[in-house]
C-alpha cells in the first residue's frame, strides 16, 4: 500500500512538472514569433515625403513616418491621399503631424489609423 501511494505521488508530481514546462514553452514561442513587429496606438508623429524631407532612398515620392529618430515608409495610405504633395503645405515641402495607429513590420509601417493634423493658419 505504501509503495502504491509513493508511485501515485511521483506520477502526480511528474504530470504537474510536465504541464508547467509545456505552458512555459508556449509563452516563449508566442513572444518570439516576430520581434520586428511593434504596435503604435494613436500617437502624434511626424509624417512627410520620405525622399524629399526625411532623406530616405526610393524612386519617386512616398509617404513616411518618423518614429524615435527612425523613418518608415507607410502601407495603408499614400502621399496622394492627403492633398497636393507639392503644394505649400504638402508632404514634399514640409513635415506635418498626424495621429497614427498601426504596426512596424520590418522596415515598413502598416497603418490602421491616420489622421492628419490641420496646419495652423498664421
């Protein structure tokens, strides 16, 4: 009887240890899936033409955002969606601000929300 109780106790302990190891392994796998993805929630950021204002390399004029001194081209909205890019307050001639939500995926920013802050009239 004492032998059976010991076996049962050892079996329960091994099962608990195995379950704990399994759940820890799942957490480490899910947190390491894509370290290059960062979520931005409704932050007011600088936006402009990546080539004309931020000095990024690419052909033509493309909308970009600056996040912590790093610039990313945008997916989900374009430079032409927000008026004349070459106008006086256009993205090719000045840096603007926008309230932005989305995710950094590698070297791109995927936009969920983009609200351009109006230019103050002087």
